[in-house]
């Protein structure tokens, strides 16, 4: 547990506000008086609890005051005052310029952007240290990109850049005056141009004082810097950041081709074209420029013409702008010596004298000879004495033609690092195998180069360290000191994206977005089609204060303010662990509240339409007046005795006193007579008018007494005899048999069946050979009969003959069988005389019928079968 605060010199305790650090929430120190004598001794628990509550209340009050101060310091009124003040400063800075242009400030947009960034907090950032440039800090501005840096940062940058550039080679370290570049645009400055002191933008005042009514780092005087490109005039703005605007002075000037009359124009736009043809003679000397009036030299002649080469031997079509050209022919003209020819390629003028004529030197150039051009110069016999490639020794050979040999003298050489010596030929370099252990200029890696002279080259590894922006890595070689600043810029936009400021990469996370004066274009989050006008912002839009005007269910409009996004407090979500715990802030949720009940008075009629009373619209429902209904029931005999109740109006034109479907029903039975033949009673209670038709089903058998039918009573009572005949019929075939034995063909009917049977029956002749289909009724009446024809009689006769022959043959066969049996018996009795008897046997000859009966009977039976 934490110790209680120690008592101060005054006897109290000093407690800082909870949740604050440093100077505290508001810089206040709350001193509490010591407890009374004996108070803490008697009830120590109560005293500490009271002390704790007092400290708690004081801390809450301090925190509340801090929040109010923060909100008041960032209110929109202060922002508007700052913007008004900034607008006045800008107008004052541009006054001298706009007076020359009759109030036209369209050419000042680029300069205005730089000045706006100078006023905005955090917009001006030093790319070297990635920190904001404040009004009271010494700065330096680049004349190429107009980017602003801290003076100390740019001085260190220039020093480091000069050191790195001068150490690129081994020999020129610190000897040459190298330039140093701007960190952003790489515009180069000399060593002597390194900034030493803090000046204003125009360079007139050293260490300009901070003035809240001037542009930061400005002296407030007229700039008077010469315009770029130089026109002889000077800038008319007050000392300002960024580039100077175009020259607003009026000058009288003519067009590019000098044909038009001089006209007054702005000095920044004094170059103009009259749009007429140029007409100046081109370099070919034959044609004129056909382009419109333009600045600078005319373009080369675009036409093609036939032109000769320099020597005049060949002719070709070439651009008129390039008349001089050489062909590939060698001259070959005889020289004045008469022995040699010119070896030059296509040239103009004379070929000159022979290059071999006159005095010529020997190869060592010690002796000179005058010889004809046909003879070569001889060697002089003296030593060559030309300095060899080593630069130390001379050639020891006699005068000779061609290059000298390499130096082969042995000398004692020292390696490049100076640690070893060796005797070896002069032309060979000596590099030892010792690796350099020195640290390179990056102060991280060793040189590791063999036989290093001591002036180690810069480190060739990539740096790869994360830059200050925390988004990119350093692509430069490994170096000492801080890396170059990230050259990238990031756009910081307002919520709608129409107001943009450019900040160095890495500052987009800490800089505040620009304030936009465009109206918020978000669609309303409530039900209104448009929202109240307010400026572009981040986060949620302010709550809508328009009237709700929603259409309530009753048809009226809601008169209260918009409540689609009301903040509702949630309570009871967090329970404190003890009295020492700070109570949590109440949680609010955004929700749509329902519209309040409508209070418009509405005249309402009671349920039974007996009286009318005014009621609020939200409770304007029909009510009961507690009277009897009194409406005439549907039976036209009684009235409804229920309490006043709702009645549905089925027909608006009907009588208003007629009972509705909600009224009582008459429960007495209907006593009206039924239609003749109907045995049923009326199923409805007492009712007016005729009784409804009887819809009950009657169980009755059909005419044939086989099927039970269920027929509506209404149909039987209203049907005549013919219709009843059809209703009672089951629509099936009659099951009764006619006298002839066939079934009745009629549909189920009443009475006896008709005797005229229409069934088809086969009629045959007596011999059963002929057949014919006839109606059963005609055959039963004896009207028709079928007689046999001649063929039938002939077949009958043949059949009788065949029967007789068969009978006769059967008799004979019987006799022969008996005779054979007799002979067999006799043979058994007379076995001994068998042989003798056989000799005495006489063959009995068969008759014709026995021989051919099979051949005759088969065709006859076949014909009989076919006839049948």
C-alpha cells in the first residue's frame, strides 16, 4: 500500500491531481489542514475515510477544470480569430503587388501556399531533424526549392557532405573545393556559401525579431530581390518565403518576329506571338521559315534537295539543312612530288605537299636528314635514350623504329602500404598480401584491401538504416553520422480531401490535418434529407437540431427536435472494487429514440355511436359509453341488449340503427313452413325473409337397388319426374336378365326391362358347317333360320359312306382276328405237325379296302375337320 503524503511545513498535505504528470493538471497544489487533536486517535478509520473523500473531490474538480480549459483553448472562435489575423497579414504582404495588377492576385498562388504553410503549426518541417520549425528559431531557406531548415542542421549537413565527397578517392582528400547539395532538391552550393548567420527571407536583416503581425522569419520590408529570369525589375512583395511571383510591371514590347506593332503587356508575359508566318531566311540560304511567329532560332529547313559531296564526285538527295557531307571515296590525287597520291577521304581545297618531303628526323629524333620522298630515313646509330613507361629509366637500345621495350632493370621496390620491400623488374608493380585493418570512414567496417596505402576508400556497403520517417531505409553507402533525410513528401488532407498540405515523410502521424473551409458533404445520418451547414471535419457530425417532422402513425408530424441519434446513459455496468477506485465515466450509447405520444385533441365517437368526446391523439380510440346498444337485430323482431360495443359498418348507405355483426343474435327457432317434400327443419335461428334452401343430403337407393345414393334435398324437392328419374339412377348398366338369358343393356332404370335384346348371337345350320351372327330378339321370335346347302348334303353323304365302310372293315377285321386266334390255338394243340401244317397253309389274299383304307380315310377326315 502507498504511504500517506508527508505533512508540509504548514502542517497539511500537498497532493497532485490524479492522472497528471509534470506540473500537474493545472499547476495547483491542494493543502489540507491537519486533523484535530484526538480525532485520528479515537476513530482512525473514519478520519482516513473523510480525508480520502476530500482528496478525491479536489482531484475531480482539478481534472474537470483542466478539461474545460482544453476545450476553451481549442474552440472554433479562437481558430476564426487566428484565420482573420492571418488573412490581414497576407493582404498587407500583397498590397504593393496587387496595386500594380489592379487587384489581380491570380499569380500569387504559389507564394500564397508557402506563406500559408509558414503560418500553420507543423507544416514547416526541417527535413534533417524531422522537427517542426518554430517562429523563434534560426532558419535557412534554399534558393532552389525554398525548403526551410534549421540553421544548425544545415551547417552540420554541409560539413558532413563536404567530408564524404572529399574522401571518395585516395589522393585528393581535403585538397579540392567540392560543393555540398541541398537535402531536398540537391541544388549545389560552394563551400564558401555555407550559411553562417540567420537572415530573413530577403537577406537584408540579420536575426529578424519575432513579430506576431508579420510572416514568421520575415523582416517586414519590401523584398527587392531580382526576378528570375532577370528582367531589370525587383520583387514588390514584403519579405516572404518561397519564390517571387512573376513581374507585374507594364512594358511596351513587340512580338517575336518584330512585325507587329508594340503593345503594352506585363513584364512577366512580354514574350508574345502575333501568329503570322515568321518569314526569316533559314540556314540553307534558299528557303524561308513557314512557322508562325515564334521565339528563338528557326527550326532546320525540312525540305529535301540534290546536293554534291565536298569533293564533288557524288550527288545525293539530302535535307536542305545539312548541305555539307562527305562521301567514302579516297582522294587519290597525285601530290606535287609526283611519287605519291593523296590518302585523305573526300575533302575540299588542295591536297597539300607530300608529307615525306623536306627535312626528316631519325626515330630517336637526334639527327635530321634531307632525302627524297622515295627513300626512308635511316637510323643514326646513336642510343635511343627515350624515357620508358616507368618514367625513371631510359631506353638503352640503338636508334630503332617502333616502340621501345618495357623496362627490365631490377630495382628495390616498396609495396604500397610501405611494410615490405622486394627487388624485382621495374615494370612490375609490387603489392603485398597484407590486408588493411583500418576502419573506413563509416567507422563500422575494416578496409580489408590488400596493400592499402592508408587512404582507405569509402565503404562500399549499403547503409540500410531506417530513416527518421520510419517508413524508408537509407539507400546510400555505409557512412558516418546521421543518414540523409527522407526526400519523400506526404499529402495530409482534410476529411473531404479538398484541402491538402505537403509534409515530409514521417510527419504525417504527428501533424494536425489542415482546416478546411468547405462545407461538410456527408449525407445526414438521421432521417432528414439535408443537415445543418457546418465545415469539413473528422469524426461524427454534430447532432441534428432540426424539428423531427416524422409522420406518426396517427398522421400528424412529430413537433420535437430530431432524436435519431440521442445519447443514452448506461448505468450499472461497472461496480467499484472499493472506495479507493475512481468512479468510471458514465458510458453513453447513441441510439434512436421513439417519437413521443401525439397530444393533438381528436373528437372520438363511442363504440355504439351514441356520443362524441375530445381525446388526445395517442389515446384517441373508440370507447364504450356503458349504455345498451338498442340496435334492431337481423330478425327484425328484437333489439341488441349488449353494452355499448364496436359495430362494423358493412354498408355506409344502410340504416345507422341497424345491428352489426358484433350485436347479439336471436336464438329462437325458425317456425316457417318448408317446401313440399322436404322433411327437414330450418337450421337457422329466428331470421327475417325466406328460409334458406335445405342443403342436407338424403340417403336413397337407385332403381336397381344395388347402390346407395346421397342427393341434396333441395334437388329432389325441386325436380320433376324426369329429373328425379335421372337423379335416382346410379348411371351403371342394369343387372337384370332378359328372358333370352342375356343382361339388360340399359342404364339403371325404373320399371321392367325392354324385351328387344340387341345381343349378337351365332346361328348354325343342322350340320353345323354354316354359321351367321343375328340379333337375339329375331332368333327368339323365330323369324330367321339357317338351312344346309348342297355341299353340306354331299359332305353328309360322304361321311355316311365312310362310316359304312368303316363299319364293314371293322367287322372283317374282327373276323380275321378271330380266325387268327383260332389258328393259334390249333397250332398249340398240333405242335408236332407244325412243319406239315405250314406246308398245307394257303395264303389268304387281302382285299382292296384293307390295302388302301389308310390312304382314303386321311383326306376325308381332313376335309371334315376343315368344314367343322
